[in-house]
């Protein structure tokens, strides 16, 4: 998979700051995940998307957030904003973006059948910009997650969401997977790694909505755009969504791994100065007591592969690290002087307070 060499600054899609539109009911669909084969693309024609839209739309929800802020005279004023979400389990678990519900006093979720249900926050993770909500409902239509290795550059994808809070159900846009493994730094200062880049149009209010393949499977969660560009949007990949959502549901937080090292992106000038035989990777600057030291990693080692993925930047390394689970054994390939070494690192667990 092609990996981004450096982080770029992107803008979180955000919530539409207007009254939540109530979706109208789409065609009836089974509450089970979509499992039918992909629409056929014959004679070079574009794919037919009606079946995909009919299968996915019932699982797409509007997220209406109410909060309280202070005006210039420090008087409390009510604020409303709207985003999107997707049902991932039939018993009412909804995934959305963390920035959609940040600061919420109350959250209401609008279903495709016109029901509006008060939602409870199960867990939030600002680092990954994911959050899980719980609805008191059962037998809900939901989406299956696409296997990570089934997604490739050039695949058709369809984005759903409550764009601009428009009435009449979710907005549907289509595009392709433009790149994989992107790392971006958002305008709020958060670094998001291992993202899917797409040219399917993503607008305000789309945050938290699903990006799906032609089988109607969840490929990612729409989360951010490059505001100054055209057709450059990003989604959190399905593997990260599944891993982090499961942790939020089970533990109320994401259990992040601990490796115990500090590093920085290796630049060609630094590589030449240090006499290294590689000019790309992560230069280890410090190693604390913990998994990295126990595995044999030392300062001035250069990590060039981690968990079977090529490494070209510190942000990218962190993104891959955070996608792993505590207790996993991960192979790190390093360059030390003129040698290439493969070391097995047993990841620890980062304390809940993040230190």
C-alpha cells in the first residue's frame, strides 16, 4: 500500500450549524447487513447504484447535537448542529465522528423511518476522531464492514451523509478510492493516519457518514476534507473503525498500545550527516524502559517497516502503531549502521490517562 510521505493539513468536515433535517423513509430493507454481489459494470458502463443506495440508506442516520455556549455578555445561548452517523449493530450502536458530538449537551438521532431517538454516548476518542452512540432500539438495519484487504485504489465508492442538513434523506455522492494510507493533520491539530482518500464529494454535515463499496459494505467513515482542493476527502478505514468501536463499546475508551520510544521523520540531510545507508524512515531518538528496549531497539536505529508496512514518517508510524492492540507481537525492521535487523516487539498498553 502506498503511504504518505508527510502529513498534510486538512479541515474537519464539521457539523452543519442548522436545524437537523428529518430523513424521509427510503425503500424498505432487511435489518441484516448487505451481502449481495456487487452491481455488474458491463461494456465499460458506470455501475448502477440504485441497489446500493436502497441497501445502505436505512442504516444512515442524522445526528442532531444541542449544546450551550455563552454569548458576548456571558449569557447562555442554545446552539444546534447536525452531522451524520451509521448503524453498525442491530441493537442500536452508531458510529460517528468525535468532532460531531464534541461539547454536546444532548444528542438526538434521526432514523430513516422518521423515528427520532435520544442517544447516549458510549465512548469517544478524539485521537482517532471516532465516537460510538447507543440507541434504545432493536432490529435496526446496519452495515457490515468491508475487509481491509478488499479495498484498493481505483475501486468505486459511495459516500452517504446529512450534507448541509438538507431535508429528504441522506445525500449520496460517488467517486473512487484515490489513495490509501494517507496521513493528514487537521486544522484542529489532530493527526489522523492510515486514511482512505476519495474524490466522492464530502461536505459539511457528512461527518460520521459511511463510505461504502458497491456491495454496500462499510469501507470507511467520512471525516475530513482538504478545503483548498477539489475532490480530496478522507475517511477512517474500516479496520480502524471496527477495532476502535469495539474498544469503545467494551471498555468505554480505546486501549492504545505502548512501545516506549521517541522518534522523528528521517530526512536525507540527517541521514547523510549520520552516515546512514537509508534516507527514509523513522529515526529513533530515545528509548525508554519498555517494549522497544526489550526488543533490542536502540537510539539512532531507523525503522523502515513496522507491522508489515513500509514507514516513511513519524506520523505514519504512530498511525500504524495506534491501530494495533496491546499485547500484540509486531515485527519492526530497522537499519542499524550497515545492517538490516528484524526485531519482534511485544506491545504494552498505554495508561488510560495517556502518559
